[in-house]
């Protein structure tokens, strides 16, 4: 946002517990997708052909 430090930004941001919960859920889904994609890439690589 261009603020000089995070404390300035926090003056305008007031996340509710529900907003925090939703953000954590999104991060968990993203991380799970990344793990799955890494597994699929490794599983299908020429060095590790599918069994």
C-alpha cells in the first residue's frame, strides 16, 4: 500500500476472527495443492516413471 511501515497499515486494517479463519483456510488449500502438484510432478518425471 506504500506505507512506511506495517503499523501505519494496521490503522486501517481490522480483520475479524472470521476474516482470519477464511485466510487460514485459503492458505491451507493453497499449500495442499502445492504439495499435491509437487507429488504429481515427481511421480510423472522421467526419473520416476508411474508404476
